[in-house]
C-alpha cells in the first residue's frame, strides 16, 4: 500500500507510524540510514497522498514563513519547537545515531517542510510538534475524511 501511495518502492521503511481513519498508512517510520548506509535523517515520512496534497497547498500560502517569523516573536513557541527537534533527534538516535544535530523540516530554527511536521505530529500525537499540530488543525475540515487511498 505504501508503494502505491508513493508511486515508488519505499526506502528504509521500519514501521507504519500512523494510519488514516480508513486504515491505510498515513506515516511511516524510516531507518536513519538507507540499505547502503547512506544517512537518511527523515525519521517520519508522510505517505497519504491526499494529506500530502493538502499540505502542499498550505505551503504555497506563505504559512511556513509566518510560522518561522513567529519563532522569533514567541519564546514559548520557540521552546516547544526546540523540544520537538530534541524529541525527533533522541528517537532517531536511539535507532541509529547519524552523529549530527540536523533533524528535519528546518527544526529548530525555521519551518522548511510542513509534510515532515505533520508526519511527526501524527506519529507522536498532539502536543509534540506545535507546527504539525497547527497544520493539522488548519486541515481539519478536509482531512481526515476516510478513504484516502484505495487498494486497486
């Protein structure tokens, strides 16, 4: 199903980390390294094509710049985002340390990819990634709506 959603064979898949209401995978957890040993720092990868499309629409709206700007204005938000970054690193490093403080999605200094933040929020639950939670709240009328992907 994940290969069908992505349109390719998934790389370094470890587990399904979250599912759509229909039961289809929405997020996978990946290994910190590809099969050939190449570092692959994205621990949570969004697979739901419907959700990915909706997030892409949010990204084109300028939302990521607004979120990044708020990091400089809201110390509490910046602290929550730093905690999300540290959570991400700790979980990834517990599997296989890449020896880097680079996590994903621009953390902790900017918001670069909402897909990563939503995947993190879905995998870990509310309250871990503030920007993933915000994006999901903005999409609540459009997702989840049930059958995001249908097996052929």
